[in-house]
C-alpha cells in the first residue's frame, strides 16, 4: 500500500558504521520541540529530524503519491500511517551519514510505536525521550502566534483543537509507555527559551540515560 517511498529496512546498518543513537523529542504542539532541537544541533552536533517537517516536505514534492493524504491528515491533526513516516525517517538517517539523531514529533501514537519497534528499534540505540511539558493553553497561544508567519495549514484554532485532542488521546499513552521504561526526561517548557535550554543542556552534558 505504501510502496512509493522505498523502505530502507536493511540499509541503515549497512550505511552507518556504528549503531546510531536516537533521542525522541515529544511534547504538545508548540511546546518548543523544534526550537530546542536547533540548539541541541548547534551545541551537540545531533542531526535534527522532525517527522512533521519530513511529512510537509514529502507533501510538497511534485507528484508525491502521498501528498494529498498527508495534507488531509495534517489539517485534521491526525497521525499519518507509520509506513510513510518511518520510511521518511530512515531515509533521512541513511542520507545524513551521521550517527546521532534527534527524532522530533515521533512516535506520536501506537501505530507509530509499533511500526518503529518492528522496523527500526533493533537497529538503533534509543538514549532517552525528552518530553517538553507545557500547558496546552500556552501551546495553543504559541502556535497561533507562529501561524501569523509559518504558512502552516494547521496553526489555526480549528486544527489546533484536533491536534490537542490527538496529543491527549494518542501521544500521552506513548509518553506513559516510555516513562515505564524509565526513558522519559521531562522538561518544563513554559519558561523562556534560554532557560528551557539550560535544562536541556544539562541532560546532554550528563549523557542522561545513555543506554
Ligand atoms: P514545536 O516544534 O513543539 O511545535 P516550536 O519550536 O516550533 O514548537 O515553537 C512554537 C512557537 O513557539 C514558535 O513560534 C517558537 O518561536 C515559540 N517558542 C518556542 N519556545 C518558546 C518559549 N520557551 N517561550 C516562548 N515561545 C517559544
Ligand atoms: O510535529 P509537527 O507539529 O510538525 O506535526 C505536524 C503534523 O504532522 C501533526 O499534527 C500530524 O498531522 C503530522 N505528523 C504525523 N506523524 C508524526 C508527526 C507529525 O502524522 N509522527
Ligand atoms: Mg515542530
């Protein structure tokens, strides 16, 4: 069904010399995931892969087989089938030729988690899962402000209501799953960017959860 994006099911280990390190980055829409990931990239040399950005890029490709599907899912705040997202992530990992990855906005629901566990989990070292904790009213305000210039089809009140519902009903259980595995590193994201980053920096300096 999703054959248009080639699956690199065995490629990762062949291309990368060592087992890649992965940090998942989760939090509500607008919590500041992308903003903090940029800072981690600058200071710690990770490659930032935002699942949302990869989906938007795939959607915008002329003739993309999944363009329409992705557009609809994003507007509706729904989570795109994992076969598509996981393939985009794996392809970006392989193409980067690097070893350390921040995977932002993934896994977002049980389908994402199952797909990842089936195809990728045994090929990478999952270091930890950062969760940016931010009240959903603050998240909404940030996204609406971002919407004045982002051009995103989902930074509006209607899509945000749906995105927040998806976060609460589908993503929260995934955070709980990783919390039970002791992999969650929670950060208060309500503060100014630089203050949030101080905690993020400590986490990476400490190599938190370097399994
Ligand atoms: P996410 O990737 O989680 O959706 P972004 O990093 O894109 O969030 O941030 C959403 C919006 O909020 C952006 O406009 C960003 O500039 C702003 N922002 C990010 N972090 C903070 C912060 N700590 N305080 C206030 N605004 C922030
Ligand atoms: O993380 P970001 O806010 O960029 O995600 C935007 C949208 O992209 C989500 O609301 C969802 O529709 C889609 N997405 C997805 N699966 C993911 C990440 C994002 O379907 N793992
Ligand atoms: Mg983002």
